[in-house]
């Protein structure tokens, strides 16, 4: 029995090395150990894959190329956000150092799902930095959600253009757009209420936006 108990203790005990090179020892709490173990087992299918390919900023920063990172599902959101955070850092570094001159637009769809985990919050922290400094580096960001209140307040404060399709008018009013309930509910298909940075005179948009303007189909 003593040997068994010692084995359990050894499993939670790890040798450490300080920044100065001094050896030491630390004992992980039982809960911490099993939490780490669960996460490692959880991540195996994402990171222990011989056929996987590394994604780099150079793979994304290609003129005319559209890259889609699907993080649907519980596991995807957790580990996909880790990949996204890594890519965002690399993209900013490539642009900051001048190694890439390619403009890039980053679109985060269903942002409320993306904000559910600690790792994704860290990735959104990178996006917050990009929102504040990205214009000078030709990096644009679009956040999309069915409910504007799902967008984290810290991010909404740096979003300078808001577009609302038919929804609750109070949501638009919260973002400084003067619109009545009747106006919002009477929007046709493809129409949206907007607050555009640098274009305060425009209030209503029609999607898709064509280079030649907006044309309505005439009744025959």
C-alpha cells in the first residue's frame, strides 16, 4: 500500500528549473493534473495527426485568395481559436515588418459562439488590437452575429461601422443609429440600416452592392 501511495505522489511531482537554472520540484494538485490530462486527450485528434499540414501567415496573405477556418462544434471552437490566435499574431507580424503588402479582410461569423471559451477570448484580444491599429496595416475586420449584444463590449467600442438587417430597432439605437421600429420592420429583403464610418449621410443600404449601383427588378 505504501508503494502504491508513493506512486500516486510521484505522478503529481515534477522536477522544475528556474530562470537562473536552479533545480526544484513542484507537486500538482490532483484536480490540476487531471484537468491537464483531459485537455491533452481532448486535443489529440487535432494535433496528433501525421497527415496534418501547417498553416502559416504566408498561406493566408495571398492576393485574391479566400481562406475559411471552420471552428464549428464544441471542440472546433476551443482549438480552432488557438489556431486563429496564432495566425493573427503571425499576420500582424508579417504586416508590421513589411514582409507582406497584401491587404486582408478578416471575417468572424457567429461571434457569440466564438467568445465562449478562454482561448477564444484571447484570440479576440488579438482582434481588438488589430481593430485599433489594423487600418494603417491594411487589415480589416468584420464581426457578424444575429444578436448585436453578443459582440463583446470591448470590441464593439472599436467597431466604427455598424450594419443592421431587419431586427429589433433598440439594438440599432444602442449603437447610435436613429431608426424607428416601423423603419426597421419595413426593410425589404437585402436592405439594412447602417452607420458608416466617414459616410454619415448614408442610412440605408441594399445588398449585394454592385459597382453600377442598385437596380430593382421591374414587373413584367
